């Protein structure tokens, strides 16, 4: 995993659940863990870079590269599945001495955050699910192409068009950066092992049992882009219907990149939602 020392994608290295883990930490206050999505070449920094500074104004933000992604360890004989990633996230909290945290999960990360809240309800205060998996749905062409990515500039350029509603965000320069990220040593090899065809099974494997979702008592904010071509809006509608204490916010003119296409609005919405819990618990 060769990378320039000055790369902003590198945080600090910890051992979490027995695995070397790259994690970013910013700010002070009640802990907030951000769990990234599963696009090719993704890192926690790439996923959350626009909103981490704003969220860190009032809270301790923790953003790990999940097992097998970014600059975290890639096991020699990986068993990539939802429960393994849940235990890795718990390992991050344990290593950092965090008993309870708010969770924000993006797409794949939303499925992990939801499953963590189900398995370890006492470790979660509030939950934010953004463009999230977590329920079963017929795999979209967009998600199938994301998980089936084979490295090339043109393929990455096409995926960028799928992710974003606002084509002004999708430049050749951005596509080249993301393409280069996807071909760093070990990145594509690890990624190809995670979601091999047929890929519907991975949508279903990241889904939680409906009865378990109905039993979630955490205050939950569900966020989705109306024009999302990767995860269907119906998935978030279903999550908002199943979770008793859920509220739903849908951004128009927005694809799968809510935290990028509407970064300021997203950060303010999440901060307002979490600050309600701060006030209720006396956190300053």
C-alpha cells in the first residue's frame, strides 16, 4: 500500500478487531462514526472530505477505511460479508475507547451501520442512513456496474455520470483522479473479491431481517437523492416505514452523492438531527 506521506487520505493507523486500520479523527465532543460506501477506489477521506470539517466543529468525528478498503488491511483469505464489517466497526470503537457513538452510513456503509445498531443497540445513540442498502431490492444496473468495475478511465468516467445528478461535478480531471485511486496497489484486487457476480446476493447479504429493523428504537434520519441511479429511492422509503422512530429527507436534483452534491445542506441537516440528542443528554 504505497502512498505519499502527505496524502490527505491517510489518517492514523490503529489495530481494530485484529486488523490494521486507517482512520481519520477530527474534532471533540460526542463521537460520530462515518462509514463510507463501496465504490471502486473509495477511502473514508474521498467519501467524507467535504463534510468532515463541518461535522467536526461540534463533535469527535471518526472515519475509518473499512476492512479491505482504502489503506486498511486486506486479509490474505478474506471473508467479506456484513457481519465481518460490523465487527470491524465495533473494533474501531473499542480501540478508540468509545462506548457509544452516533453513526452515519453511506450506501454500503448504511447497511453496516443498520446491522451494527441491531446487533449492538447500546453502542449507538442516533443513526443516519444515506442512500442506504439494508433492505432487499432488485439490483440496479448502476449498482451492478459499480460492483463489477473493471479499471479503465472510460469506465470510471461512466460511473461518475451514474453517481452524480449534477454533471458539472463530473469532470475528466475527477474521473482521472478516481481511476488512479482505483488502480493503486492492492485496491482493485481487494475490490474484485468483495462483490463477484451474480451480485444480487450481495444486496441480499447486506440486508437485515425486517423484524429486526422494526425493532430498532434509535432515532433515525434516512436521507436519499431523488435521482439516485445506484440505490433506488424505494429502499429508503422502506427503511423509513420499517424503523419506528425514523424521519425521511429526500433531496431533489441529487444522485447517489448526497454528501458531495449537497454537502452544506447535508452537514447542517445531520448536525441539527444530532444536536437534538446533545441537548436531551446534556452534552455541550
